């Protein structure tokens, strides 16, 4: 299982414009084979900070995600939306266990 955890930053005044693009990205990603979880969340204290959380079954599923049309569209929108700061890290995890 692969986890991608991190943040992206955009100007707070661009959030309303970015929301439909983020919703399309989330919906399309969640529909992909091998996507276990995919979410964005706005930081409560920092309006322009978006927390990203992804869980993928395996590297093949993640590679297919990276080559998808919806991720190309999402990345193409970054300049217009002012997304310049990305801090995303990929982690390998074993089987999930409840705490």
C-alpha cells in the first residue's frame, strides 16, 4: 500500500475558483482502480493551505493515476490558480490495522 501525504498552497482568494477543479480531481481519482482513499482538506488556521491524503493499492495503480487525463488537467490549472508550493511525500505502508 502506498500513501501520499502532504500539502499544496494557493492564495486564499483563489479558493472559490479552485474548488471545482479540486472536486473534479478528487472524484476522478476516487473512481480509479486501486485508489483506496483520496482527499483534500482546507487547513482550519491557514486558509490557503490544502492538506492532501491519498492511499493507493500498489505502484501500478499510482503510476496509472500519474498518467491520467484528470491529473494532467489538474496540473495544467496550477499556474492559473496560483498553486506554487507543493510538499507531497510518498510512503510505503504495510497492512492497515485499527488502533
